[in-house]
């Protein structure tokens, strides 16, 4: 992740007026993305670092913010607020998502540790768990590509549906639909496998 660390400001890019830069950004000028990143990544990184207390995670969130801003640039309205204020709003949501994901991971790890410490020594249990994982992987591979991608990003990437929409560029409703259909199909397939 260090290869994508915050780029130091460039004196020539810093000279461009904020309003002109915002106009280029909204119109989709790819050069403006670098300029916006150079100018306001330190602000976003500082907010993320203070909130998360983890430099690597703060860098990840910073990159996610600018990726989301680029994909959602048509939602920014010139004249309704400044571009940095809009970026800070996105940063707050992405920081909240990161904190939620961290809380989920901690809860899952604690539950797994508690289950392991209270579980009776059953020699068949590890083999059953391996077989269950193999069944799940087999069924995941049978899903249509879009459903499989969404579920893998959610389970293995620990991403929220909003983050998945940002990563894939798909509308949030589409991500939710793929998730629901994929989970229903997985449940049905796994249940049929148990009955047989």
C-alpha cells in the first residue's frame, strides 16, 4: 500500500484556482483527479489517521475516498459547497465504514475464539468444517460471475455493500440484488446438498 501513499503537492498544480479544478474534476478530466488528490489527500489522510489510529488503514481509506469521489463526481454540485468539504463528507462515511468493518472483524474473531475455547474436543469437527468450506467454494464457483464477485468481496474482502458498489462501479441497488440472489441460490444449493 505504500506505493500509493499520499503524493506531495506540486507547486504548479497548487496554483490552479479551486473552482476551476472542481469544474475540470466534475467534467471528467482525468488530469484533474491527480491534481485533486495531490491537493486534498493530506487533509483526508489526516482525518482518517486521527479517526482510525492506523496509518496503513488510513491510507486505504484515503484512496477509497478519492476513488469514490471520482466515480461519484457527477453527484458533486458546483456552488453548493467546496470540493474539499465534499471530499471530507465522503471521508467521514468511508471512515465510518472502516470502523464498522473493524468492529465486525473483532466480533467475529471474539466469537470464533469463544467457540474454540468452549468447544469439546471432537476429532470429526475439523474435517466437517473443511468439507463445509469445500462445499461452499464449489457452490460459489457455480454462481453467475456478478453474484460470485459481490459475495467474495463481502465475505473475503470484508467490504460493505456501499464499498462493493464503489469498487465495482455498479449502482448500490444492483449490488444488493446480486447479494440477495447469490445468497438465496447458495442457501438453496447447500440445503439440497444436505438433503441428498
